[in-house]
């Protein structure tokens, strides 16, 4: 008997789904909770143990591109009630077959379909680290809203995003997928992304999945999946805030991380999932594992798959991604008394609640309108939003003698492995990208310069000299490995005849991302050698640094006159780079990670704790017995919050009006521009050691040349609170240093002291 027949007596409950979807952002009313609970109670009363475990089972689809499933074993599993969720199945045709199979199952429970929609669907926005450098919460929320609109137009209603892990070590490849090193900014971006994806759970919204809970960015040595070990005080003050912010913003689901927490794998950590996430933060969505992580519990030495599945369920994990531990072992564990029916019921209920909230019980085909693929995906409006956000994500690191913006005149040489490289433009974690539609930088520059300047192009070099890393069509998705000397000669030939040289260099898309850790962060050998040869020509030269992480640009900063950090800007990156390169838009991005002088400084971050033998940021107090290196200064090459503009800004001293701290910012240059004004606070004396400074506010302001604006921050109690050694969230009276400026460097900050009684 199908679902509709089972619940003819409670159809009035389903009729309330539209109201639920519209009010989900603000939480459910008591009446809506009663409706949902009654509906799910009746459904679960009809379910077998196997069907309940089936709802807790997640397996990958057969196609990451639009296509039919045909004779997929997934259809059989769904019909048998053994599979409730599928990931990475793209396109309404294939997903319709999944829902058709669900309709043929005994109870007709619809399938939940998820996808890694990380920074756009087919309209690709900058990688998340790049987006964060815009500090533009409205634009970031819009990017998530557009991604949701496009994904739902293709049948997908659940995204494995946002990733909110604090990342302090640039060697870690997945730093590309997050929002940088700061918990305050990371929390605000997490909230914006959840709002953008979920909205009010209408037909153009999708459920967010916050990841990776927790502490995944703290992996030792920056090596993916590696050990994480830290105090609870550090967890609560530095790493937990973005997860908590996303949970309290109403995220529908959370994904556990691969790492251990307190020597227990996160997927099996009851304190982490049940005590902190659910009880302390009051969150009530469902928890899914990362890919196969229940099986990986066995490799941490906590038992076989059956034991690992028991530990995960009892910890509060609700859905098993791809390990098939729940579906294959938990019924036996129930018979043996190792788990209870109540524990299975609770996990199953949370999954069913998510499907209810998404409106799938009301209409399993809600997200399967074939007309939407043509009208809602990769539209002119969406592409314009992506182009604008990409331009705002770029960070101008150096601009000697105002070389930038370039004039659209004369002879311009475009050189480098990223100059005409279509498949790498979108960046890492873009499985739904349609790369063939995206312009290369060369194509974008040809369009921008048409009839105004002459553009010549040469690849110049391979990404690296290591042909085993650079594989044509392989994991790194690079251009074919070519003869190095021939490439170099071609580049020098066109450079000699040029008025200015633009070098598109750095990483390829997949040199950052999951399992793409790097032991050294300097520019690759072949690219450095080519750059040295080009600089020897004595021509004006600009480096466009493509990267999914902070890289070491110490040599480049000493020798190259202009450096623009462009990350990976997404589907519209080529046009966005031209917008900034030629001055149609003024750069305004600010770093959300510290960029090191040397790899050996990692992990490197601005909000560090003081030591008993401190060393000034400028190394003015260098001592053999100080906390310093003897070969490299402690400070970063480019600090957190740093970013130049084509114009300049001046800050007045801070003045107070009670708890309000204000500065006047003046545009003293020749261009209109956007400045990101940043507030930092330092607790001078406390019961535990406190960071030297912490970001506690920021405002993006637009100033016309010559214009001044007063910027005011209200210093509320919550900005002064922290978790003490007892994990109490406290405000301790005393003196607080208030710092306001363009970045986190002390030499650029205006400072004043405020006393709180």
C-alpha cells in the first residue's frame, strides 16, 4: 500500500506543508510541530526495522552529469526500502527515476537527493576562500541563493555546504573551501550561506549541510584527515563559533568530520554531537557522516564495522554516508541489545523530518520541473552576480608606482599556464560546472581589448617540472605537459615585443581542495624560472596569482611591481579579472587568511596568544631568547585583513560616545572605491591568556574620491565575552584595547582604551 492510501485520514496535515516551508526560517510554530509529529508518528508505526535503517542509508548516484539511471542497483534498493538518500545524481530525468522507484516502494517514502554544490551550480562563483575576501555578506548570501535556485532547477534539494571549518594552516588543501582563519567573520559568512541556501524552504531553496563538525581545519601539519588535538577552551573560543552560528541560523543538517576529537572519531563522539551540538546549542536537525567515515572508525582502532556503527548511532549520528554500516549491521546489533529501538527511531525520525520540511511528502516531484533547467540555470542575471562577486574577491597585494590599472592600449603579452586554461577557471569543488561554457582569461582579454590594444599569448611553462604531478586529463586537470624550453622561448619572444607583461601563474584548480595538501607553498619551479627570465627584460610586469590557499610570494613581492591575488574566480573569472586589471572596477578584496613569508611559519594566524617572551610584529625586540625565528620575521608577508586599492584611505583617531567607537575614513586618492573598515579588540587583563587582538566587527563603505564618512561600532557586551577555563561564557570587567583600521597589522590600526566596569 502506498503512502497516499496509508494517510488519507491525515491529508489535512500535509496541507499545512506550505505554511511550514514559509515559516521554517523563524522556527516551527507549535501547531506545525504537532502536524509534523503526527504525520511522522503514523508513518513510522508502519515501518519495519529495515525500512527505518533504509532511511538512514545514503549512497552515491550513478552520474554526476545529467543522465538516466536505467538499470542502476539504486532503483532496486529504493524499491525495497533499503535506501532513502542519494548523493551526486544530477538532472531531473535521473532524479525522477529515483522518485518513481520510491513511489513503487511499500510505503512510498520520497528520496532525498544531495550534491556538492559548494560555490555555485553551473553559474560558478569564486571558491569559498575567495568569496570570503569580499567581506560582502549580502553578495555571499545571494551567491548561495542563486546556487540553490539552479540546483533545485535540476532536482537537487540538499547541499553539502557551507564548510565553516576554521583553517590556520595554508598547507591544508581544504582551506580553499572555507572562509579563512577568523571565527567572527567565519560565523557571519556561515549565517549568510545558510540563509541563502534555505530561505523559507520554497521550491527554489535547498537544505544546507554544515561541515565538517568539528575541528577538521585543525589537522596537524596541514595534512588532510590527520590528527586534531586541542583544549576545550580553544575549541569554544576559536574553532566552534562558526558551527554554532550556522546551527543557530537554522541549518537543517550537519556533517561530521573525519578527524578525532578528544581521541574519539567525530562521527562517534557523543560529547561533540549530543552534548554540544544538540543540548548546548539547541539544534534539532539531522547529522550525516562524511563519505565512508563510519567504516574509517575501524582504522582508528575502535572495532569492526558493526561496533563502529553502534558507536556512531549512540553518539547521535543519523545518516550513514556510503559505509553501509547502519543498513548492514544495526538490525543485528538491535537483536543483540547493543542498540535500542528508540535510538534507531530517533535517527530515522530526524531524516523523515528533513524530507517533510523540504515538502517532499507533499510532492516528491517538487524539484523536478524540466522547464526550470532552461530558465533558471546559468542566466545572464546569475552570471552578472558571479562576475561582480569575483571582482570583489580579488586582493591587490602590491601596486608599485600605480602600475595598475593597465591602459587598454599598446602591446600586451599574456603569459602563463593559467592564461588560456578553460578547465581550471572554476576552481576546486565544482563538480556541477559546465567548463566548456566558461571563457579563458585569454578570450576575456581579447574581448576587453578589441580594437584598442594588441594582445599576444604564450603558455610560457608547465605548472611544474614534475610530469607525474601534472597529468593531462588526470586529477590535477592541467594542460598537456609540453617541452619546457620551447614554451619558455615562445614566451620570451612575445614579451620582448610587448609594452607590458601579464603573467597568469600559480596553482591549478585541484592543487588545492580535498587531499591536496602541500608541504611547500612557494611558486612552482618552472613558473619562478620563467618569471625571473621575464623580469630580466625590464618590462612592466603584473602577476595574477591563481591559488586556492595563501601561498608564499616573498620573492615575488621583492621583484614584481604588481601582484593581484585572483584565487579561482569561477565561471566568470576571465571577465572579472579584466574588469579589475583595466580599471573598470576598483579592487576592494581583503585577505581572510594571513599570507606567510615562508612555509615554515605555518600554521600562521593574526589572533595568536601572547608568549612570556614576546617579539614585536616588526621584530624590533628580536632576542636570541625571544619567541622568534632567527631567519624569518614572525609577521606575515601580508596580514589578515590586508588589501590595497587603486585609491587610498586615511583614518582619523578613535573617539568614543559611551560604548560607541567611531573613526572618520577619507578617500584621499583618485578613484571612487570601497573600504572594509575593521574593528579589533584586545582584553588587556583576564583570568586566562587572551589573543593579542580579535576581529569583532567590520563595515564595507563606498567612498567617492575626496569623500569622508564616519564609521561607528557599538561595543556590545557579547563582543567582549569569552569562554574561561571553566567554559563559562563571561565578560570580565577591566580595560580593553579598541583598534580600528584597514587590516590587522598594528602599524595600520588606530588604537584607544575603553574601560568596562
